[in-house]
C-alpha cells in the first residue's frame, strides 16, 4: 500500500481532474476496511465510527488547498450557479469531496460483495423495466453526478446486456485499482478513443443485439461536435454523440442517475425521454439534449454536493 504521503506527493505532479482525485482517494482508502468508511454501521463502537469518519475527513481537507483547480471550479459552481453565500459554499465544498470519497469506497465495497450493507430505492422503476423489455436496444444517459456506474449489478440478468461507454483516458488511472478490488462485473465496457471510431461500431452492434448502451451525457472529447443549451442558468456545451445517435436510431432513451443518500442508501432515478422529431425550429438531437439538461438540473439541485465535474464546465 502506498502510504498517504506517497500518494499525496504523486498527486502534486499530476493534473487535478476527477480522474487524478479518484486515483489518490483509491490508493489511500482501498486498503482500509472499506465498510467502516461509508456511514459506519451502528454496531461498530462509537469511537471507531468517529475514527473512520475522521480519517475520510482528513483526506477531504487535503484536497482543499492541494487541488486548486478542482476546488476553484467547485467553488465557482457553488457561488455562481447555486448562488450560495460564502459559508454555504465552503460547506458544499467539504461535502462534495467527502461524498466523492464515500462513493468511490462504495464502488469497491459493492464490487466485493457487500451489497447487503447498503439500501436501494427506485423511482419509476417499472416504467424503466418496461423499456428494457421492449423489442429494441436502449440508450441510457447519465452524468458525472452521484454514483452512476453502481447500478449495473442490481439489474440482475439485465446487467449482462449493459454496455458502458467510457472515455479511456479519464479512467485509465483508476481502472487497475478498481479491478484489483472488485469482483467480476456483468456489464461490458466500450472504451472511447478520439483517434479511433471502433467504439461507434461497437455501440451500433450492441443496439442491434437489443442491448443497452450507457453514456455520460456531460463530457466530450471532440470539441467540433458539440451541442449548446442553457443549464443551471448559463449556456453550457454537451457532446452531440449520444443525443444524435439516439435520435437517428429511434431507440428508447432513459436518463438515469444513482444518487447517494444517508445511511448507505442509493436512490435510483429513471426518466423516460419523450420521442423527439426534427422541426423547422429545432433539430431532434437538440430537443433531446434539452430534455436531458432539464432533468439533470432537477437532480443537481436536489443533490448539489454530488456534482463531480472538476473543470470549468460553463465556458
């Protein structure tokens, strides 16, 4: 196990995006009894619960000064988008890093078979299953909020038909650590590399097999293929790909978010997108994007501390 000092020293030389922060969190926390760090159960003595919570809090405090870009962007989000005052913005900053630590530990804990330690609640679940049981593939679009990937193990046989599209560069730093600390996953990964179009063919093939393709709708690689719309009170850029693909292929679209709540509880939110068509005023992919951003804004305002985009999102 790299000692915290080693991980911290390594961090000082890397670019502090979400991937770098996740890497350091995992290097520090994975060797710890992980369930003690995630809302420690009441059965654990109070002094031990306080120690485990305090340890994660110390890691959080490290990132405030030593991840200046991430801290600055989260501060800007709190002040300019949420319109929080200074004290409330400081509280959100601390809660944001703390929640990220919990969520990363949850990934490892659940991957190691500790599902029974958690509680799960579902919103609009039957309508979601009706879509999955249809005669076509399905596109699911999430965002870097909550713990989006954690839902795959809970879809039973459906999980074997899930294909998660990931930016390879974003996940390469933490992939090895997660694989060493997680059990075999049912879902498949479709890596995206801007130098290759292989992922496009794999996505189309998966949909042709009536499988489910999951995107993060708030990140992009190709700056020339973007859509713009108002989000949280200001114009923001989003990737064209997921929305264009869904509108062209005429497959059902679900906006999906898994949000962390108290007492090791996850609440899954499923929103079935309305069918979109091109009009004189608006292209179909733009109309779908606007449905997505309206839904995402509701989730972000409900769980403001679980916004995990650590770069200038509104530029």
